[in-house]
């Protein structure tokens, strides 16, 4: 009898077995993973301590291997002595075990790995910068090329740093020894490449180290523009032009900016008889802060000196200084500027003669020759155009004597103008202004043409007012930010800054409605002659007290000019007669021909203030005076 087959469901057990096996395997893996996690949690301290002991053992073996053979015996003796002491001390082994376990736990702790090196984007930026420098730092025949296409940039770039935005903040690179780093053109090419690849819109400083063939690029931050006019802690003869980078100068000054007081690195300009750069020239574009710098200098100069201002632009930026103590005059017209500068020239000569006579007599220089006199000329080339149109002389002609002899006579000249009119500046102004300032956006070529040296930074296209470069004589070129010194009469300026400037100005000696242009009607009644001295005041015409006394101080308040004198009459008036004749110095050269036809040489004659009118404060009147006190007393 044949067997009947069993149902397939009862005979096919393979799927069931596979299912059971997979289920049991998954459960086993899960149980093993759970047990491992639990064991790692339970034995984690032991694992950490074991890892730490292993690291300490490796460090000890390395230390033993580095120890010289002659020093191993004393070291082993010292370690053995320490172990013996620990064994003899009560609870010593226990304390030693605790110390070893603690050291192992500290050494075996998990440390977060510190990411070193640049990221992917930073590597691409450094690679692009390296490839851009290859054409300039490579040469044919160089076997050990430091710069080559497809080369390793890590060999050339020794230091690098990036800011939060991923741009290069600092980069130090090496360049071949055959690169002509002593040539300015070669340097400029490298600086342009670095400026383009490192990111435009920022200002970079380039530090060339020719000794080690290294170049350091540093991204500079903006100079602080929140410092306003205030009393700076300086010595006599020092003027703060502005502020610069902290690592550029070795001096700081306490300044107040808003509500805080901090130390800032200043650019200090020293004037006086021992100064190597006694005069200053400021050039810039319109609206870049040249007038602000001149106003700041004038406010500082009024602390211990006198100021004579010529505003060639005629914008009235110096109206708040008019009529104040120490301000000799504020002239904006051609006639007033010519009279003021002519008086300044004669005053310089008078100071030189008085100081020379005092030295010959073994006496100190008179007090009025030691008081600083500041001549501030803002845009004198604008008056030169008017002078040419009217057929008169250039006002800059009268700056020649103060520029050449101002240092010995305590006379300082400050000239400011624009780039467009720089070619109209006279040769004495260009030759004797060793201190230079460039304000506003300017190319490296323009800065070099004015300062005589290229800047060590990349000039930017957009800068705040008062921002530029300064160079004092042969010193390095410095970045400069002029302190905010607005016109107190300008309603558009901030109220706080205007009040700060007003607080620094000296008191008024002439009412605001009686100075400057308000006296034109009174000036029309006065006449200036050179054959005699006439004074309209309490002493009457030609009174000796009024004539000689007004020039003894050398400090007029308002200056006017009238018709120019005849040369022959000037020569006769310059020769004092009788008992008023001053003794001639022993070493004075023989006088030249002083006939009316020849005139009186300007370098030998006494300074004559012909054509100059001085308005004094005491009597409120006008006096026409001669520049020589001896001549004034003689004529009286």
C-alpha cells in the first residue's frame, strides 16, 4: 500500500527555521550591545584610568630614553628613595595609590580634538594667492623654486590668520633672495597683487623685512573718528595733528571720546627753534578736513601764542576766532591778506634784529620775540587768482621771509590747499614746508608726490573726513585721523562738538559787532604815510606813545592795508636821525646804496611797516605805524 505525502506546510520547515534563527540572532546582538554599553558605563572610570596610566608609562619611558646614561643612576636612586619614603610614611602606600589613580584619570580624560590648519575655503584662497605670486617670485634656472605653478604654498606662507568672514587678516610669506625688494616699483607690484587677492575695500599694512626676505601683510582697522577737540597733554611747542595706529608711535595721550577716557597714540608735530620741520603743508580734496585741521592747530596755538589767519577761500570758517585774545586778524580779502602777510614779514625781520642785538649785548631775547607767532594760510592760491586779475602781487610773496627765517624768530607757517591748485604754490612754500599732511582719498602716487615717500598701506577709495597720511620731515609715513574740530558757528555740526570748540577758545577782546568787516567805514577816514607816523587816538597825531607803543608788542588785533608808499619816501623814513639813531652792531655788514634811486635793501634796512594799520584794543581807535620803534620815536 503506497504512502500518501504529508501536507507541504507540515514538511517545509526551512522558512520557519530561518525566521527563528534571524530573530534569535537579532536578540543576541541587541543583548550584547546593551551589555557592552552597560559595561562601558560601569567600567568607564577604570578605562579612563587605564588609558591614563598607559600614557603616563609611555611618557616615562620617553623621559628615561632621553636621559643621558650618566644621569640615569641618580634619577633611579631618587625615584627609589621617593618610593621608600612613601612606604615608610603612615598611609603612604594608600596615598600613593590614590595619587597615581588621580594622575591616570587626569591623563586619560577625553580631550576634544582641536582643529588645526585652514578649512577648505581658506585653502582655496591661499592657493589662489600663491599662484598669483608665482610670476613675480620665480625665475628661470632656479633649481629650488619656492614659487612654482602647482607647488606647495605651505613652504612659502609661514603664518596666516583669517577673520570671521573668511578673509585674510594676517599673512607672513617668504620670497626668494634674488627678488629686488629694494626697488619701489617691484614692491608696488607685489602689494597690488596681495591687495587684489586678499580682498579689496580694506586697508593693509605691508612690512618688508629685507634681512630675512619676509613680507608681512596685516589688515588694519579703521582709525577712531570719535575724538573731538580738547586740551591735549603736550609740552610747549608740541601740536597734535591727529591720531594714528598704536604700533606706529611710542607715545600715548589720554583723550576723552564721548563718555569714556582712554589712551590714544598721537601724531605730535614739534615746532620752535630746535625743530627740524618748523612749517606745515596740508593738501587734500575739497571737504576732506583740511580746514578742520587748521582750525584744530589754531585752537592749540592760542594757548601760548598769537595767530594770524588768512582765509583765501572766503568761506568764513574762522569767523568764531575773530576778535579773540591772541588772534591778530582774520582776513579773507586780497587787500587784507596782503597787508596781514606784509606785516608778518616785517615782524619776522623785527624779531630777528631784536634777537640779534640782544645776543650781541649778552642779554636774553626780548619777550615779544619769544612768543610764538602762527601764520595760518588757508587756500592762498585762491587769492593768487584774484591778484593776477587785479594786477597785484601774489600774497605768497610775503611768506618767503617767515618761511626762511621763521624758526629763529618763533614764527610758524601753516599752509593748506587743494590738489588742483598745488602747482600754484610758490617755490618757498614747497621748499620750506618739511612737515606734510595729505587728507582724503589719494592714490599711492599722489601721496608719494606730496610726502616724498609712498605709504606703507593701501589707500582706500572712501575715507571719513579728516582721514589721511602725515610725514614729519624724514620720519616714516603715518596714518592720520584729525580730531573733530568743527566751526562753532556751523549749525550743521553736532552741538556737543561745537560746544567743545567754544570752550577751548580764549575770551573775546573785541565785541563781535565791532571787528573785521564792520569797520570798513571807519577805515576809510584813516591815512597811512611813510614820511611820518600818524596816530588817531588819545595822544593825537604822531604821538610817540601811540606809535611806538603799539609796535613794541608786535601783536596787532585787526590789520588793514592802504595805498603802497613811494620807494624813495620809504628809504628816507627808514633812516632815523639825531639822538634816536640806534648803535650799529660791530659785525653788521656795510650798508648798500640807500639813495632814493636805489632804495633800501630789504635785508639791511630796519623793518618798515609801511602801509600797515593796526587797530588796538585799549583805545578802540586806529593807528598808522611804522615797523621800526626807533623811527617812530624819531618822527614823533
